[in-house]
C-alpha cells in the first residue's frame, strides 16, 4: 500500500519533568513518552486517519522496543524503523522552565541510530509514491541521514508535496552557518516549507514573516508557512496569502505543538483544503497539544480537533 505520509528522521524516548517552573536539579519524577519531531509528526498524521510510514532507526535496546510498540499502537507503520546493532535509543529530557519554551537536554551519543540512514534502507518507490514526504531540518545535521534525506527529496517531482520542516535545535549543529547551508540545499528541493521566525532567521537570514515567505517563494517553494506562535500562522503561495488567528489556550507544555501543526498540515494537504482551513486546523492541533504535558501521546484525533475548533468559535 502506498502511504499517505512518509516521515524521516529523529526519534527518541522523551522524559518530561513533572514539576513546572523547576529546573532539572530539583526534579524527582519524569513521565516517559515518545519523541523526535518527525516521529511526532508521523503520530499526528496517523491519529488524523492517514496511512503513515516512519523511516528511522532506534537502538537494539528495551527503549527501542518501547518506541516501536507505542508507534504501532498509534497506527504508524514501523516497517522501516530499523534497529542499529550495538547502539542505544536516544533520550531527551524536558523541564518546563518555562512551560511555553521548555528546556530540553538531548542524550544522543556520537552517532545516534537515526543519523545512520542509507538510501538502500527503503525501496525507492516508497519515497517516490508517498502522498507527502516529510523531512525535518534536524535530519540534515549529522551522519549519512543528511545526504540520504536530500537524495530522497530529489527523487520527487515538483507536483508532489515534499515538505521541509525548519525544525532547528542549536545543540544538533556545529554552528548557525552549518544549519543554514544544509537548510538552503533542502529548500531548493522542497515544495512546502514550514518554520517559525527563529528558524526562518537561521535558514534564510530573515525573520519578518512576510519577508520570510517571500524568500521561500522566490526559492521555488509552492507553499510557505510561517508559524507565529501566539500570533497564529501565515500561509503563502504565489497567488494567495492568509493569516490565521491563534487558538487561545493556557499552555501546559509548548513542546510538540509545532509537530501537531505539521500533522494537521499533512491532513489538510491530503484532503485538498484551502489555506484558511489548513491554517485553522493546524493551529487548533498545536493548541490541543500545548495544553498537555507530552507530545506524541497528546496528538489529537479528528473528533478532538473538531472540538477545539468548536470551542474556539
């Protein structure tokens, strides 16, 4: 079966500190979940009813088995979630300092399993035939996965949805210049790019939303999406530009909201929705997750997403 979505890259076991507004040094308990931005996007799209394949690798350890089991429970196809012999599944610790922008510490080792993907790990047809290929900028930071991701993007036509998420984590990169160089290579291959103002500054050298959208469109992207946090979102094509108002919420944890946005974006594109509706759905999905502690566990179903929209109306 041809998947609706193929998502590539980072995966981890996430451990969330239970006490808000406290640093790691005073925490006594953590809640375990599944994480990694492209992994969260895969879960989000699956929860909205789509067939989703995740392409990544975990360690050959108990955490790797835990992650695969949880993904399968959410309906994500793990056929191409490989196991890297002799390696450990990465960990990410999050403290709600503050809840809106939590502090995250990554434990990924010298060569995390998800950085070792090769083009031969997946049949070419899986990449070329998918409705959406989702690539995270974090997948371009290390190891063979970086060039593999770019090669897979290059296999697709300009009529397909090849999405680059400007997911920027400073700790994954040697410096901003390295991140910008790889982002620009990927932007040239993408048909849809999504990122926030900081990520656009890193990738493009501009952070003002309209200017960032203009730069992406000038680079050949069909759809540019700038996430504005509490300001909503800007969605732009060559012929249309809309700003979508935010969904008002009380934030519990800001992590994963952007990934929920991404999963709903995939849903909207696959359903052929207009920009206004895509933006509203994506904002609502992000808002739903931001009211929960974890990421993957909190991804909304269609009914939960509709409830958020109804309550915000």
